[in-house]
C-alpha cells in the first residue's frame, strides 16, 4: 500500500520532541505560537531575536550528514518583519562559501525580481528548505528535509509573513506536502498552515530563478512576473 507521509506532521512532531528534550521553550513557542490575527509582520524585535537564535542553532546543527560537508550553514537573512518570504531549495557553492542565501547567479536574478516588484532585498526575508549545501548541488533527500524543516517552520512562524513565495518544485512540494509538478502548482495561491488550528498563510509557488536562467524564454519570464504581480497585489504593493 502506498502510504503517504505527512511531512508537515512529521516535522512538527520532530521539532516538538526536540524542543521538549532540549528544553528550549522560547524556540518551541516560536513554532507553535502562531501569530494572532492582525499580527502579520509581527513584533520585529522579538522576531529578530528568535531568528538569531535559530541561525545559531542552524550553525551548530549536525542532524543530517550535510553538516559534515558544509563550509558555512546558510540559515537565511532579511527583514524579520517581512511581508514576503522567499523560500528556495538549498544553498549552492556560492552560498556555502559566504553563508548567505541566493548570492550566486540565481540570486542575482532573484534580486532583479525583487527590485522589479519595487522592493529591496532587505525588505524581504530569503531562505531555503535546506540550510546546508548538498554535495554537488544534488537534490535534497527526504531525510535531510525532515531534519531541516523545523528550522524553516520556526522562521516562518516568527516572521509571520503575508505571503510565502516558494521558489521551485522542492520548496513548493515540501511546504504544500504534495508531489504535483511546479508547472501545475504555480500561478495561484495555496494555503500554508503553521499549525492545524491557525488560519493559513498564502503561498505562491513559482519557477526557481536557476530554472528560469536555464530556460530564459519570454513565456517563462512572463509567467514568473505574473506570479509576482499576484503577490504584489496580495500585499498591497503598487506596480513600480
Ligand atoms: N538556489 C537555492 O535554492 N538557494 C540558494 O540559496 C541559492 C541557489
């Protein structure tokens, strides 16, 4: 029988168990304490503190084998009060070298997309599903995703963005717990649940900038731009 794994549930249980044993209740609260309505964008100072604590944990993490081969962990960076969080797949060689997300060629294209939306990189938060580089930039493995996902879940819960943009198939499929193709998922909002009893946040899947670089056709660029225009409308950003 093909039993479907509920990744989100597994990850939540994993982090709750972890926090229970480690006793870091501040972080555990960050995960389960889903922001109240009207708190989107949340308390910047508290979020910044929580994000710094998560970054420190990521830096010391050895929960999967990637901890051994990394140069630097890449927890993510940006505005703790961001209305939009961009989530990619995993750090590549440039990111691993610098400890910062999306700083290579794909990152330069992401910067252009963010600028085209009328924002600076520092206005948003940028991170990945995996916080360490898979050797040779291979695809993330399920065990690595399960080990790493609690960090991202805590980051999202602390930032409490209005919209999450999932860059590429790995980010979209992981956050939406589905196997559907990115071509089918992109172009419309989906619901991302912090927890089963809290209202969902809107999630827009779109093509990964690296895919776009490899397939730089007018059609693909138009598709990504249409996706971003929907995101802009959702957060009340005017066309620049
Ligand atoms: N690709 C990603 O998915 N993330 C990065 O940080 C860089 C490239």
